C-alpha cells in the first residue's frame, strides 16, 4: 500500500499554444457572426411582424442588416 509520492504523476502532454490560439480565434469569429445574425433575425422579425411593412420587407431587412453589419465587423 505504500507508494512513492515524491514525484507527482502527470499524464498531460505539453500544451500546443498555436492550436489553442487558432481554436480561440475561430470561437471568437463564431460568436461574433452568430451574434450579428441573431440580431439580424430580431430586426427582421420586428420589421416583418410588428410593423405594417409585411413579410418580404422583414426578410429584406434581415438580409440587409446582417450583410451590412457583417461587412463592417470584419
């Protein structure tokens, strides 16, 4: 039952920081553009469902808002 605990056992390899950075950048990109398109959906629903503009105007507002904000957020 007696074990030598003088040296801790580690099973993890060294961290690959370049892969970590690439994964983090992709995550941030997904969050940024995902948030933009969710906001575009909300704007399109507001235009299409609340105002008297109609369904096609809501789709147009969704696409226009999403495209313009995505262009400026690059």
